[in-house]
C-alpha cells in the first residue's frame, strides 16, 4: 500500500493570504476543463479515515495544499502524500498553490510523527516531500534524513521515495539526503528551460538537472525520478529535448501531467494537452530509454507511487537480465 507523506500543517489561515506576492497581478482567464480532466469529488468512508489519521498525527498533505485532482482516488486507498518542514514555502513558483512566505521553525517531533503515521497506515511504500526552505543553512536536508531514518526504524520493510527541493546554493545538502538511502530520489524539473523565468523563477534548470545526475554519481543503485507539467505553452520539441537532457543525467523514471491553474492569480493554462498527445510522449520517452514513464492528463509526481515503484524495480531487473 503506497502513501505519499507531506507534513505540511494547515493552520486555518484565510486562503486569500496564501500568495501575497501574486496579489498585485492581474487575473488570468481559467479555461473550461475538457471531459478527460474531470474527477469525482472526494468523500468515501476510507477517504474520511485517511483524513482522520492525518489530523491525529498533526500532518498536512501536499494532496490538500497543492489541490491535487487525484485526492479522492488516492485517499480512498489510504494513499496520502506528506509534506515535511511546514506549510509555507520560500519560493513563489507561478504554478504552485502552496502558501508562500516566511516559514515557521522546524518541528523536531515531525520525523517521529511521520514515522508513526506510516506505521499506523501499514504502508509498503511512502513518499516524503517538502516545501522549499531557502531560509535553512542546509535547505532542510538533515530533516529529510531524520524522517527517512525514523521511518526505517518503525517500518523497516517500507520503501521510501523522497521528492526534494533543488537545494540551490546549499553545498553538501544533497549528499546528506542520499546518505540516508531513500529507495527513490525524485526532483521535478516542472517545465522546459525556456519557461523557467516565468514559471519557476527561483530555480535554475541546469542546476536541477545536475542534482539528478549527482544522485547517480553518489549512489548508482538509487532510482532517480523527475516530472514535468505540460500546457504552459511549451513546444513538443522542447519536451523531447528535456527528455534527452534527463536521459543524459541517467534518470530512470519520467512523469508527465497536465498543468491545472489553481487560481486566477497563477500562470494561465495555455492549452489542454490531449490524451493522445500524452500517449505519444510516453512512447517517445520509452524509446529514449527511461525504465518507466507515466504520461497522462491526471498524472502527478506521486500518483500511484507504490505500484510504480514495483514496476520500476521489475523494469531494472529485466534490463539487467538481458545484459548478463
């Protein structure tokens, strides 16, 4: 049973204050979603049980904070993504609905709380992600490692996937997380390089690419993963070039999903990419050598993470058997 652990806690603040840096921006139009994007509203009994467990352990999920369209499906299977290090991000990406501002100090009990929730849910696979913490000297790397070790202590058979920030200008941070030996190291490129200044202005494309490459240099056995959203206005050729860049960095797993605009103050959807185009991207990416590709309108970085990990491991075993 996979679960994504995102330890961001909601404090009930007015949602209008979530993005003060965007308040002055003009409203952008919100396109009507096509029928292939529509999902059922959450509310099953298991969904409510998952919500209760999150609240009991004082955890908030990225599923809620980012407004993920798959929350009803995932939580009905007790699959929830936890976000650690608070609910406030120091970045202000144009696509993201997570609160921005000055974060609170780290919660020293958080690693134990996450580990206890993982054990209570009986998870076979868990994903741990976080907000960006540019205010911390190590970007939160040690906190990530503490969470990984806490989960290993209480649930030694649980496989762990981390989805980390870029640790920009945080020398030595990546090494700390890799040394804690998560099973999958994920860092999302989010979009093509030409759109970074407008979509991901606080990040640097080639730094993120290099981070993924360094993971393999530090531990060649560790699976690496990255994801992008489409629908910002990128061209097909730009997406194909990004695939090549990731393969040069020896990334194993690529996810591609449709960008959905959280509010009128966020970046506008340029267009809705059709399911046929997503299928085409999947075929091309597979041909380029990724061990696993998930490409669909509702694909998100941690969607079906547990099942995907099993497929990823099987794909590597199959590849190694053909080479021996």
